[in-house]
């Protein structure tokens, strides 16, 4: 009988807004919010991203326009180069937040030089930028601030002319109008991330405030042949697709990314959560778990496993 290797969550302490990508070089690259610097972690295994080779790859100029509140960094491989999208501001409020872009031409993102490409000229201040490549066109998605009618953020999409330049106006895809999207004192749709399977694109977003125990994931679905710039292409779920588990003691489940097992046979969700209602946001930690698919081709994320659950490592580890 084979003894399967196991792990327990969380796999990375004090790591909010986790982003994980598995590259063609066989490595996983992991980023999370560290507030004043950007760090990149390289790991041969998904369950080991908290223990991987870690490097500080960006420290902003002190006192600069984009030197405070570095949030939600994401690393993407686009058009043969590496790009990092992250939120920053000048230390002020929401009206000064923008998504910034770094570029690295090295094949290994742990090496080479990260260069500043600028802040994206979005129509409104925002955060949580990500990119989608579809039918040869590059799109930018982000959470922009406003009143919907309650104050908070909503998810928009824009076309891009290159990985650091947006063009035209943005289009609203989802606003926080449902009760479960307005917990914790603000109305929030943020953290957009896309998942492509079964001829469809699933846009998963985080709703309610990140400090609320009810921070949860919502989802829009689109046929991959449709136009992502048309709101009518998207169908919104009216209930969360992933949320807290009081029974398992996991709260504020949100701001996620998706990846696959080392052998590519399993889909995994990466997310942060809190260990108790009202816990300090500094305790947000990264967790991973495998998820499956329903007969209708939609993802089934299940419920978050408790921190005392013993889980089998991703296939191929």
C-alpha cells in the first residue's frame, strides 16, 4: 500500500491576497500582499510555496506616488515576458489607489531586472488588476471605486494595446448589489480572476470587506466565444460559490487564484482566510485545496477544510 504525502493548511502564514502561477519551467511562482515591498517565491511544489526560494524583487522609492499600501501583486507571463501587476498609492485613501506594472525580460523571473512600466490609466481609481488573453486580444480587469449605490468597488474590464497600456473606456461587469456582497461596512466586488475550462470563462471575484467573516467568492460565467466587453455575455451567480465554514473554523475566504497540480491532472484553488470571526487582517493566511467539476461543466469549490484537516498533496508531488 502506498503512503501518500500529506499537508495541512494554512501553507503560508500572514500571506493575504495569494497569487500562484505554474510556469512551463515546472516551477510555481507565488506572491502575496506584504504592504511595503514585493516578494516573489519560487517552489518546485504547490504545497511547498510557503517554504520556497524567496526574493524581494521590488522596493518603491520612499515617499513616492506609489510607495504605500502595495497590495495584491500578481505575476503573469505575457507575450514572452514577465509582468507584475500590483496596487499602490501615496498613503492616502481609495481615491489615490492605482494598479502599477513591472516588466522583466529574463526567462527566470527570479533573475534579471524588474523595470517600472507605469501606472495604468484607468477611468477611476482602483485596485486588484489582472489580465486575460482571449482570441489574440489582451484585456485588463480591475476593481474600481464608486457608489453602486452604496460606496465600494465594482469589477470592470478594459482592452489593452500592450501589457502596460489600457485603451478606451471600461465596462462594468459586476457591482455589489446583493446583501452578501455588502457585509462589513462597504459594498465590495474586487479581486477578479479568470478560470478557463469546458468552453467557458469563469470570472471569480471577492465580495464584502476583507475584514468581514463573510468575505466570500462570487462568479460570472461567459461562453469563451462571446465578447467579454459586453455585460450581456456574462451570467452572474446570485449566491457565493465559496464561503466561510463555521463548522470547520475557516472565515473570510476570498481573494483567490487558480492553478494545477504538478502533473496537470488536478485543479486547485489558492485563497486566504482568517481563523476566527473578527480576527486581525494581519492573520490572513494562504490555503490551498483541490476542487472538482459538476456535470454541467461548472466548478465545484466545495467548502473550506479546517486547519486540522490532513490533505493529500497535489498529484505529481
